[in-house]
C-alpha cells in the first residue's frame, strides 16, 4: 500500500509553502532571506522561465550564462529555512544550496562590506535539533566553500573563511539588550568572539545540517556580507548606498561560484570536456 506524502500540497498540486513542484526548480539553488535581494539577483539572469510566490517565499527559475539555476527567498530564520530546503529537495534532487545572506562580524579584522564564507556553523538554534543529534557538526560542503573562496579572490572581494554562529533570534539571541525585554546572555558577543566565531546570522546552520543528514545527496554552503561590525557597532543599516554596494559584491561572488561549481561538476561527469 502506497503511503501518502507527508508534504502538503495546494490546490494546484504543488508543495504548499513554496508553491513549487517537481520540474520547477534547477539543481543549483541560490537563496537569501530577503526577497528584494532575490529580485536583484534575478535581473542578472539570462532569462526567467518560472516565478512562484506564497507567503514570504519567492522562487524564480531560469538560466545564468546557460546554467540552470533557481533563486529562492525564504524569509528570516531557521524554521523558514528548513521548510524551504525540504520542499525544494522534493522538487529536485540532488540539489546544491548556496546561501547569500547578511550578518554581523565578531572579529576585529572583519570590516563592514567584507564577506564571511562559512566553513562550519554553531547550531545555536532549535530547528536543526529536530533532524540531527546535538553532536552533529554543521559543516559546509568543501566544494561550495572552495568555489565561493575562488570567486571572491577572482573578483577581489575581501573575504574570510571560518566559523559562523546561527541563532534563532535577532535580539537577545544575538546578545542585544533592548528596553523592556530581558537578555539572558548580554555578553554573548564577547564569548563567541573568544571562541573564534567570525559572524552571527540566522539561517546557515540549518542548510548545512540538513544537507549533511539528508539521504538525497545535497550540498550546502554560503557566504554572508557583513552589514554590522558588532565589536565597534559599525553598521550599514543607515547607509543604503554602501549596503547596496556590499550586497552587489555578494551577488557577483555567488554567481561566479555557481559558474565554478557547474564547471567542476561538468568535468566530473565527463572528464573529456575541456
């Protein structure tokens, strides 16, 4: 007896949250929390053949320099990320997820506008615990890390590779003390800095953990542009031009990394190709 799928579908037969189904997504998926960032990225594609939206999720599929690619906005947070990864993987597998996000820097040498490429992430969120034991390390796929680093180097974008901390909250979860609300660890930034953590953000560890424990052959990794230097409280939030320039560098690195991965994958599939 065939068991019904545990993934709910809408009236069109597509998976509920993404409003996408099999055939709608490409095997390379560039993601961001912000739908505006995904729309900016979409303007760089050769063409877009599919646009789907539901709630905070926005998905577009097309090609970039002939490479099939999907762009996906997931909204903020680890819970949204898990929904996106699971439903996307039901549409296409194996898949490669590359997160292009924003973050706060925790080391003195990292400046606003620099990129942090995650090699490993602390799972300071609850969502990934539903899928993996606490001792499972969230590690980025080495090919994704290498492609992002090569892309940043080629494009002369300052970058750092190392440890990220993913939290489930923007305020107290990241050590921010705000009026009217308690913060259980106001010295969290200092603790993470001492541990060698490069940046704080809210999604990466879920991509990495789910890709590791999945049986679908997923790859995941990502880079975040620094929009806040938490040690000196330098921010790009009130500097729209500088922030746009920083995000533009991130998007260019993400697309170049896509090209590099595609070239590597094609050579692995057919070693006779130049």
